[in-house]
C-alpha cells in the first residue's frame, strides 16, 4: 500500500484499504490516521470514514482496559501461529503470571484461555523435544499441565476446522510429539 500511496498521494482508496489492514492488525492509531486523511481526500464519503474511525477508537479503548493476561495470551497465540515459539513462550509465561485465580466460565475469555493453554502446551512440548534429562521432563510436565487446563476448559470437545474436534487435533498435532509416550497425555486423549 505504501508504494501506491506514494505514487497516488491524492487517492483515498489505498489509504482506506491500508487503514482496514492496520485496524485488523490492531494498529488502530495508524488506521485512524489513514482514514482521517482519506476522509479529507474524498469528502463525499466522510460519514463512512467516520464510521471506520469510530470503530477503531472503540477497539483502541477496549484494548486499553484488557487484562494483562489477555493481551499476553493474544500475543502468544499470534506468535505461535507464526511459528515464533520463543516469542510465544515469553508472552504466555508473562500472561500466566497475571491470570485470575479462577478460570473464566464462558465467552471470549474462556475461549482465549482454552486455545492459549493449548498453544502454550505445544510451545513447551516443541522445546522439550530438543532437550534431554531433567530439563526435558520439566518442560514436558509444564506442557502436560497446560494441555490438561485447555481440556478442562473444553478443548477436547471443541470444533476444529482442520481436524473436526480438539481431541482429534491433539492426537494428530506434531507439536505434541514429545508428549506422546507420557501416560498423562495418553490418559487425556483416551478420555474423549
């Protein structure tokens, strides 16, 4: 988008699209700036751009009041999806320090913690695979604990686009290879 905007600085459409991309990436202030400029370049659509800006401001405000664990688990999930396991582990570790005393009972936070717990288990299991001895055991123990938490929150019965169910996903996930022989892992996947 940057090259198009540089070539056509008076065009609103590239700024509109870049603003949408930035908003979807959580870069709300940059999105607001693009849409503000686009509204000046195309005043006939000002009310539409104001709608975009208002939504980005709402999301920005919601982001500011999110609990720390939630911000960290969202970042951990993004890093895990990108294969950046060291960054994911750091975010999950920091987020785990600020988790509430009891798990959320429903809604978006429960889902985030369920998926984040699963992804944290995967990150730890991948790291355990490359280790030996007590270090491997310690990482595997922590991975199993997070995997059990994800299942307690409903991961095993959750629906999955790739595998059908969270249970099947767990059984087939290559990230969990280091846990396959662990009796706790075998008991968990046999329970579904």
